[in-house]
């Protein structure tokens, strides 16, 4: 059948004449169209009920794959830098040990008080008081507060503060109070709280 005859048969065909029971006698073009429609319905239904669900699962698997890749890259980076981390930890332990060695033991506190006294006198200050206060316990260390009361000029006070900061043991200075000294021209009285620290071995491990 030529193309013209096929088009003519489709043009003259009345859809009301279709009888499913006699599909075998339908014109060939009509059969082709119906087959295309049925194929489209089957394909669309198959996609909707089967393929679409698989695409959703594929998207979930791909998202999980990206998460696993990032997790793997993060772990691989940590493993690759493990030697660096260990070296840093070793350096931190050495630094911590050096700082701990700068903290006075119980037997060294009297010597530290003597160092503070000598620093004050060496700066030209008149020393009224260097007195150790009750120990304040913290998590892994203890604070040893020291009340200091000295009199001298502005430059002498500055020299004293600088000298205390340069002591071999860790000493921090807090709560400065400076006021004019009675009966001394250009004289100043300074009250200051110094703190040194002691490492608590039991708390530290």
C-alpha cells in the first residue's frame, strides 16, 4: 500500500467502526497508530512505576556517595598528617613540661619571696610588705597569691615590675593600686597582688 493510499484509508476511516474483537481487519495505518499508543502507554507506565523509583534511589545513592567521599577525604587527610600531629603533640608536651618546671615547688616558695624582696630593694624601693596569702586550688594547679606593698618613685616602681616579670619563675601581677606617698616628694606607694602557680601532680595525671 502506497503512502497516498494509507493516508486516504486513514481519512476515510471512522473511529466508531473500530471493533476490538476484529482488530485483525483494521487498516494497517490504524494498527500502527494503535500500536504506537499502546507502546507509549506501556513505556510511560513502566517508567512511572519502575524507572522513576530507580532514579530516586540512584539520587539517594549518589548523595550518600558524595558524603562518603568527603568523609574518606577527611580521614585520609588526618592519616596523611598523623606524623605532623604527633610531632606537634610532642612539642606541646615539651612546652608544657618547660612551663611546669617554671612553677615553684613548696620548698622553692621562700626563695621566690626572697627574689621578689631583692628585686624591690635593688630597684631602690622602700619595702613595706611581701606576704604570702592562703593557697587557692584550681583544677590542675594552685595559685599562690602574694601581697606586695612598696614605696618609691615612678621609675623605681617601673624597674621593680620589669624585674619581677624577668624572674626565672612564673609570676603574674594583678590589681595595681598606686597613690602618692605621705611625706615623700615625688614618692608613690604601690600595692600589688602577685601570683605564682604550683602544678598539682595528682590532678594532672
